[in-house]
């Protein structure tokens, strides 16, 4: 019987490419058909109920009980009309994926019959027995109750035969157990702070929304090959594998023509996503072989994040139908690019103005400058928190690995804007304004069309790209709510401070424009050292950043400290986004999952090496030994089997090294497991246990190169990356 690798390869070669039929040639015909969106609400709800729910969506006004009853009933009618039999509260626990528990609409009646029912209560709140989700000690088992509560700002949708209702997830004691609650709080704080600042320029602005467009990178691999790699299927990444002779050197995959099988998958996946109202717009090949990207049009941020979470789920489901596995891991293959999730972020007012878009008039320019410089200042003051918000065991493979933005948070503005800020910084602007009593002559002109002039710098973790900032350091599997909660809350805090600073000057009798410009100028100076226009991957930058005093924390357990610092505690309290208990709980959950993931990887390494790799190497070695014996028997002299002896020896060396090191690694693991302090345990896993991974891998990969190809049991990189 051929080994699993060859069975898998045979399966891949027999794949057929399904013919994808689109529901219509026009996407607009089927966009959002599976969403209970505003249009459908209008159709299914009474006028009163519709007004109430729109007010809730737009302004967060709570929905009264009787209205919830009406909404539930209409939602049910709509959903049943589309074949739904069940409903679920859909939420985002701190495991990182989404959660759902389905209940049938069906309810027995007293007379032995049954009806289909969906009450306002069932819509508004549920109490899933969700005691197994991570809570960081917030829920003891004796008060394990957790509640999910409807988030009307994100519309309900149907997957399969289930109506899914986006909800928040909180503990019995009211603490957040999910990603959504803190995000919504941060957005609320941001809205208030931003509107206040907007009023310096335009009193008609009533609301500011953050917008987000998420570019999602991923790898595809055939299911059969995936299943033949226990490391991939258990940890999401390959723990061994010699780099393929050809990989991404020629850069011939990037933006190349999309392979047919992948194209079929993409169309199928996009159709489902579009029907769920996810406005997918862009698809292309990425840099690494078998790496791809998709991106939607940006949306209000809470919705954009729900959509991204949903998208990751859909990708996985649809891929199954195509015998593909989607790899969302940040670094599935050592030696080639990993995957990220660029978060394109800006602020947009209810009047439709993008606050990060330079305007036509000088007044608009000042408004732009205000929000632009405040963003820089916020990131400057809280770079450590932003860094913490993207930290994960997976992302540690990317950040600082000379391919993704480094672990040093810096901001790229492009030469035009960078020069502009320098000009303001060094000019005697405020004085000039005061003398001339006219601000507008003092403000340097900002060119309107920046986008095309913004030189691209892919090495920056946080880059301005014309009318938005792009946070590029987010990992491909992350829930964007984590960094976006931090970004929006530090921005909220910053804008509040800005307003206080400006008001102080106004009180002193300063003219408004002068006051604004004076504070902006000061912020530019104070945040100067986080701006960096050069190559973020270079060693020089690491040195320079160090000289500038910027943090460069390469690993998660230490990066996470920022989350429970005194500074963070004050910030969280002032913005009301996390209580101290919530922040500590999150810190604990993140550390816990960090070390557990390393623990799993270490175990998988141990098992694979002992049960699969070493036996394969020894089988080949035995063949060689037999061969040498045969050559000897027929009387040939030693020079004829020199090569064989050499390989036999090399195999012995590698096998010995691997076995000894696996044993040592297991010892380190045992020691680490005994450490009580969670942070220290995570650090030990990182520094003691993980340090064995690379050396063991090196020798396994050497064996891969030595052993007869027909005996090698694990699909090789060239197969994982190129065969589909
Ligand atoms: P780029 O090439 O600069 O990355 P794209 O046009 O490819 O820009 O857009 C990348 C993502 O940024 C898309 O999801 C897009 O919708 C989003 N985007 C564009 N403008 C904004 C904005 N004002 N706010 C948030 N996201 C935006
Ligand atoms: Mg981009």
C-alpha cells in the first residue's frame, strides 16, 4: 500500500473542476438576499417598528419590548420564507472564532400540536450554557451563566437553514466575554469625542463612524494533502518541510492568472459572501505560491468586522466543497511569506465627510490636519497597546521576521505629508498667524490628490494611504475587533485631550484657528519620533528605533504586558471600554492560549518525529545497509559503497540529534507546565520549549533531503504549494 503522501497525491490528481453557475450575471440581483437588511425590514415591519429599529441602528436607542416582539415575528416570517427552520445567536467569544447554538422555531402546543414561534425575548436575549468559553476567571463554574444580547446594528442573516442573529456575549455580572462589547464601547467613545472636535469646524455634524476595509490573505491547499500533514491539520502550520527549490523567488505568482480550480472556489465563495451582504470586490494571487487575497468595500466598522468573521467561516465551508482547505494561519510555511489582514481605517461623518481626506478649502485642510495629527499622536502615545492588540503566537512568526511589518510600531505618511508636518513643526506658524490675524495664509497647502502620490511603503505597520490609515500588522486569522477596539479607543481618548487643550487656549482668549493650529503644532513635535519613512524591514531601522526609544517587543507574552499597565488602566477607565477585571481577564486568556498553542505544537513535533519521521529515515537506512551488505557479499571493495556509508552515517547523526532534542524539549515542557505564574509559563514556553523547534526542524528537513522520495511520508512543500 502506498504511503499516505502518495495516496493524497493521487487524490489531488483526480480532482475535477466544478462548473460554477452564478445566480445571475448581475451581482446586484443577489447581493444581500440572505440578509434581513433595512430594505427587508421596511417590507416586513410596520412603519412604527421600522422607525424604531432604524433609530436603534443609527443612534443606538434601545428597542422597547413590544417592538422586539414585532421584529422577531417579522424576522421569522422572512427567514421561514427562505427555508429557515432554526435560529441562533451568533457571537464572537474570546476563542477567536464565532459561536452559535441552534434552536428550532418549532414549539409544541398544549393540544399536542406544534407551532413555529420566535419571540421578542428569544431575539433579544439568550442564555447559552456557554461555560466552556474562556472567561479569564470572570465566570466561576457556579455562576457560569453568560448572556447573549442582540446587536441590532448588525443585521440578521441566514446560513443554510439557520437564522443567525449577531449578538454580544456578557457574563452574569455584566462583564464582556467577547470581542464585540469593547468594540462597541470604543466606537461610542470615539463618536462622542470626534463629534465634539468636528464642531470646531462644522456644527451640523451629529455622528462620526469609523469605517473599515479588511484585506484578507490566505493560503489554499488540497484537503488530501492537508490531511496527510498532521502538523497542518492540528496546528494550522507546517512544523517541518524543506523549502521548495522554487518558491516565490520569481514573484511570478503575485497578481498572476488565477489557477482554474482556485477560480472556481473563489466564485463560489464570493457568491455566498455576496448573498450574505459582504461586499467583496477584489481578488488576486498574493506573493507566495498558493497564497491569495480578497477584499471587500469598506463598511461601518462593527459591520465590517462581523463580515470578516463571517467571511472566514464561509471560506472554510465553501472550500470543503472544493476539496480545499483554507489556511488562515499567519505563517503556514517557513521560508515564504505569511499572511496578514490589512485593516484600512478612517473616520466618516453622518454628513458623508471622510475626516482623513484632505479637502479643497483651507478650512477643510485644517479639519483634515486635526484628525490626521491626532491619529499620529494617539498611536505615538499608545504604540505599546496597539502592539499588544496584534500579538499572538501565530503573528510572532511574522512580526519582525523581515517580511511583515516589524514589531516596532511606526507610522508612514508619504513624503508629501511628512514634509508638510515638518514644515509646520519648524515654521513660526502660530506667530505668523497671530500677526497677520489670518490663519489660512499660514497653513501650507495640502495637495488634494494625494492618493496617487503616496509612495507605497509595504514595510510600515501603520501607513497613511491617501484618505485612510492602514494597519498592516494584524494577523490573517485575528479578529480585527481586537486592534480596532484599541485604535478607536486611543483615538477617542486623544480627541478628548485635544479638545481640552484647544478649549484651554480659547478660554485664554486665543482665536479658534490659532488655538487649533497651536495644539496641532505641539502634537506634531511630540509625536515626531514615531514617524518613519524608510525601510521597516532593515536592521538600520531596528537600531534607529532603539535610539529613538521606540519599543521593539518581539514576542507575545511580553507585548501583552501593555494591556495591564497602569497607563492602560487609566486609559480604559477614562474611555469606559474595559474594567480592570476585564482587562486582566483578557490578558490571562491571551497568555493561556499562547502557551497552549505552543504546547500543542511541541507535542505534535514529538509525535511526528518519533512515529513518522524517524521510522521513515530508518527504513531507508536499512535498505542502504542491505545494499552495502550485498555489494560486500559479491566481493566489491569499500570504495564502491562509500556514498551509501556516508548517507547511512548522516542519517544516524540526524536521527540521534532529533531524538535527543525531542527528549530535552519534553523535559522543558514538563518544567514549564509546573510554573504557576501564567506570564512566566508563557515566557518559558516561548524561550525554553519553542527554542527546540527550529533545531529539530533543521535536522528533519535534512532527512527529507536524504531519504528516498518514495519512502518520505509527509507531502513536501513543492506539493503543498504547487499541486492543485
Ligand atoms: P489600497 O490599494 O490603497 O490598499 P484599495 O482600494 O485596494 O486600496 O482598498 C483597500 C481596502 O481599503 C478596501 O477594502 C477599501 O474598501 C478600503 N478603503 C478604501 N477607502 C477607505 C476608507 N475611507 N475607510 C476605510 N477603508 C477604506
Ligand atoms: Mg492595501
